[in-house]
């Protein structure tokens, strides 16, 4: 078996050219590690069957809930439990690592033109030289 590659997150985020378009960086036991560059507000939505983990790598992300908000700075993460309605808002931009089941649709059942049901893999994962 080949030795796994090390993905350079800064280079990977730099390769993402459209906000709210997650890319698959890795798969772990049926779950995706997705990288997304966020800008401004997304749509209100929930995921009936999937938990969703947000890890802010760069920038600031506010997650709005119907009962209040949580603000994440770089290096902080938050788990949104399945069925909880939320709206991510980048202030003004954020690079975010998402960890969620591979079946997770970005907007849940909520229609939105930014909806992504099957994120593409990173074109060529930027790797750290060894």
C-alpha cells in the first residue's frame, strides 16, 4: 500500500475559486472531509439525518440558530446536531473544514442555487513536499 499524501490545507483552500462550493479532501469510513471557502450568508437549513462539524481554519464564521448564535474564530469548531436548523454566515469570509457523512447535501431539503449534493474532489490535492 502506498504511503498516504499530506494535504497542504492553505494550498487546498487557495485552489477553491467559488464560495459555498465544498470540495472533498478525504473520505473517512463513509464520511467526507470537505473544504469550503465561505463568503457572507448561506441559507437556513437543517440535515434531518446527519450531524455536521464545522472547523474554522481561517477567518470568522457565525452559525445562526433560531435561539441564538455561535461565533467561531480560526482554530475553533462546532458540531451542529442532526435536525437543528442553522445558517452559516462568514464574516466576511472564512475557510472551513466540514466533517459529515458522505450523503450530506449542503442545504438539506432546502432549495437554493448553491445546493451541492455530491462535492467534487480537490482537482489535485495540494501536497506538502516530503
